[in-house]
């Protein structure tokens, strides 16, 4: 039984906008409390999360298209995408903390706060038994 979840480009856009707002608030909080370098690190961490979200959205849309023409292969596309995102995130964290010498704590907090956007966004969605996504009012 194929239980694919249908997503539209607008759904990813809403999530990215929400994550961007969370990153901006986090960066401003670091700017006002710790300073500019911490705010830069938080923006970098949030940017890593935003990039990951965009890649995930692209991969899900691609998997949905593939499910129409070659059912059963969409799972492999999603798994490969997960591995690619994991490696990319690790590489970007290494770049940020190593070569760019950004402060680790604000970088990780920026990333984590942006990831909270998934939970906030998920609270407005419900997956039906047939795998379709409904937006709650």
C-alpha cells in the first residue's frame, strides 16, 4: 500500500518563511545579548537549516513525481536525499566552526531554532488515513 504524502511548493514556502522568521528573532536575541559575532553564527546555523529544508522539499516533490511513473522507487530517492542532507549539514557545520571560526553555541542554537519550525508548521497540518495532507484552520 503506497502511503505517499502530497506536498505542494507553497507548503515548503510557508515552512521556509516560518524558519526564516525564527532565525531572525534568534539572531536579534544574540545580537542584543551577546554581540554581533554570535548573531552571525546564529544566522549561519539558521541558514544551514533553511538550506536543508529547501533540499528536503525539492526531494519530496521529486519523489512524488517519481511515484507516479515508477512506484516503489520514491523511498530510495528520499533515503538518498536524507544521506546527502546529513553529509551536507556536517560539512557546513565543520566549515562554520572550523574554517570560519564561528561560535559553536549560537550556530547550533540558530540551527535548532530553525528546526523548531518543523513542529510549529506541523501543528497546522494533519495527515489523513489516505496519506493526503490537510491544512487545519
